[in-house]
C-alpha cells in the first residue's frame, strides 16, 4: 500500500538537527537508505548526523568516503540533543543495539521508515512502513518525490545499492518490473552500477575469502534434504584475519543447495550469544520462526539473536524449523 508522506514532510519542516540510524551490522539497504535520506535533508538546510551501534562494513566505504556514517557513541557531542531521530530499515529494539538503549531514555521525537513486517509496538515512533517495498531505499526515493528534492548523484548511488542489495542484485522474488524502472531512474540520476558491483563483490580481502572457506566447509544438509545449515565460530575471525562484517551474504549459500527449502546461518557473537539468519524459498515463512526467538524480518529472509551457546541455538532453531516444515502450507502459528 502506498505511503502517505505528507505527515513526514510536515514533521521534517518542524525540525533542524537530525540523527539518522539503522540496525546493527548494517547492510546495503540500511546504509544506502541512510545516506540517501541524509542528502535530501541536507539539501533542505538541515543538520544531519548518521550513526549505527556497530562497526560499518568496509565494503561500503565507497558510499561514504569521508566516514559520514559513524559508530554510535552516546558520549560524543555529535550525538547530543538532536531535534529528531529517524530509524531506517528496522522497527525493533533488538536490531538497534546501544542505540536502542539510548532511545529508551530519550524524549526525542522519532520516526521509523521501514519495509519489514516485524515491528515493536512499544518503540514510540511515527511509522512509515510499506511491507510491499522491495527495499527501504525505495521509500527514500518516494520521499525525494514527496519533498520535491531530487537525489544528487552520490545519493542516487547509495539508493541504487540499497535497492540492488536487498533484491540480491535483482535476483530475488521481490524484484519486479517496478524495481527495474526505479533502478533505471537512479542511473539517470547518476548511479553507477558497474562501480558499485566492483566495490561490493570484487574487492574482497584475503581474510574474507578464508572466512568463507571455513564456514562453507561446515555446511550440513538435514531434515530429508530440506534444510541446510552452517556456522561461524568467534575464533574464526582471529584465525583468518577477517571481521564480523565479512560474514555478510554467507547465509545465501545455504539456500543454494539443490532441494533445500530453508537455509540457516549460525554465527557466534563476539559479545556472546548466537545470531541466526534464515532464508526460505517459498514453503515456509521464516519471519514467523524468527519471531519465536525475539527476531523477525520478511517471509523469505529473517533473523534473530539467541542468548545461548551455539549448540543450544542450533538445537532449538532446527526443532522450530522441523515443526514449521510439518505444518500444512498457509497455516500460521497461533
């Protein structure tokens, strides 16, 4: 359903100093949407700061060559007393990390711009959510039209990356004719797809490749060939010279095995707990499974963090997946 952006436009005009944020371990959609919206706000004379509560993946450095997106530090003067906060590409507390803890005690007016189904109702915000959008980047483009402010070339590049990455570079089922039309418009505005692809996929560090080799070697197929899962140990990072950001995209390999309906990627977190990424073909809504563990996302792509050991997380998630596979198609959890 199309979003009515008029309340957002009026809200923007009432504020001057904005803090933009997104989920921890931000992906291309989160970062691209932040940078695209920041450009629109700055063109309107607003002061804008961008931060997330985790490290920024180096593969996206080309989008913010001057370090425009920073790791959130609540003690920094940059992040003191904003007039307004805009949360992009998530609407849940668990995805905000330390930024969520800061927001819980802040009285700053907050807006959520997102395309995910899972939303925390106790996160106080004015929400602009369109679950039919293939990427939050689309919503930023719609905002540019609502504001009457065109994206400049560097911002068009950022929004193109948002669109491309959340559609698997235009491979996933959320890709439509409208997706290609938007991509074409972003190219007209200055986006450079060839440069973006080269920076994202053809500039890997050796550590990243060695990390992938370890994770892929642990792949297992179970539940009559319907599920493939693999895991990443916290010790894999120092052993390979990789960083947590280098694990992005690895979950997609679990779903690439012939006959597999659900792919799972278990990643031990440096601070404890296990992050689980879910991917599904069509038969199972993995967002419903992720919600059982305090997570959420889309029907075919979701995630959750379990405060347990890797073995316990694997046992519990595989049990939930097995139960979901046994339910008749179209039957939801109570």
